[in-house]
C-alpha cells in the first residue's frame, strides 16, 4: 500500500467570485444541484441537510447513462471559510465504499476566491487519481456556474 501522503488529493483553483458567494453556492442545495459532478454529468438527486452532523446524498448520471451515488455527513461549516464533509460512494445495493474526508478551504484572493480541496482516505493511488480528474472537472463546472450568479 502506498504511504498515506500519496493517497491524499489536493486541488486548488482561483475562482472569479467573492468568497461569501462561493461558500453559499457550495452550501445551499438549490445551488449544489446545478453544478455538482464533472462536466457532462446531470444531477438526478440532491438531498442535503447542510448543518454540522447533517447528511447528504447525491445522484449523478454520466453522459453514457451510468448513475453514480455518493453520500456523507457535514463535519464542519465555518462560514465563509471552510467546509468539511465525509464522502463515500454508494453501490447499487446501498453498501458504502471507503469513507473519505474532504475539506474545502476558501481564502480571499483580491476580488476572487482561492478554493483548496483536500481529500484523504483513499485506499490506493489509482482511486485518488480517479478523484483528481473528477474534482478538476467538477470545479471547472462550479466556476462556470458561479459566473451565472453574479457578485
């Protein structure tokens, strides 16, 4: 097994939107349903009780028609700077995969926001790399969605 530091993911992106708007778009279900998932994916289910200890469950459909489900619990919400939640893939029979811990940190950068996503708990480098692609595309979609909201 690879050392734990090799099984961590860090993705950083500067977003051209104020930090409070970025935080709201990440923590309000009506926004989450519009951007969650990689480009080309469609949100088919968005259930989120966004409070510390609150649960979420998202379903998304790939362009090929495959459904993917994930769920977790919000562990920390520090407006407008930090969001911490667990993340686990859910199989068709409802069993959960390994639980990952995801931390999103939002720092002001001029009139924009530097978003840093840190995810830990991957069972392999390959699984981590799958998430690199997914999160990179998801954050591109998130940034595009924020342009529709204005400042």
